[in-house]
C-alpha cells in the first residue's frame, strides 16, 4: 500500500475537497452541503463555508453519518496529510487520524 501523495507541509486545501478525498461522501457537492449545514467544526469553530482551508494538524469534529449501536455519535479527526486525488479507501484513511476518545471529549466540550 502506497502513502497518498502529499503537498507542502505549510499548504492548505479546501475542506470540501479534502473531505471528498478522505471519502466522507460520494461527491464533492455532498461534502460542501454537509459543511454548509453547520454540522462541521474546524479547530472548535463552526463552519458554514465549503471553501474553508484545512491544513495538516487541524482537528475536525462532525456527527457520524450513520448511528450504529456502540459507535460514537461524533467523529473527531486530525488532518494528517493533504492529497491530490480521491484514491481507494485504504489510501484515504492515511490522510487523517481518529482522535482518541478522551482527547476527543475535551475537544467536543471546547467546541
């Protein structure tokens, strides 16, 4: 398995595009609509604009798309890398890390 292509560490990418590449939704338009609904937080700030820039190290908090028994109701992801394409799911998972339960709870309370 190859790592996703990375961009410069100080660069940024549109959040709707990054979520699409991370395979959160099937289309970029759905990602944009999800952000514009106000359900996504970036570093504790509620977002309403799909063109908001995301950088490695940023923390995203958003509701889980499908509530499954025993699963967290909220996802907390830390952006690891930016990528230039929508690859297979295994590659997409390399672009973020799931924040641990305890760390995520404190982030949710601040948000």
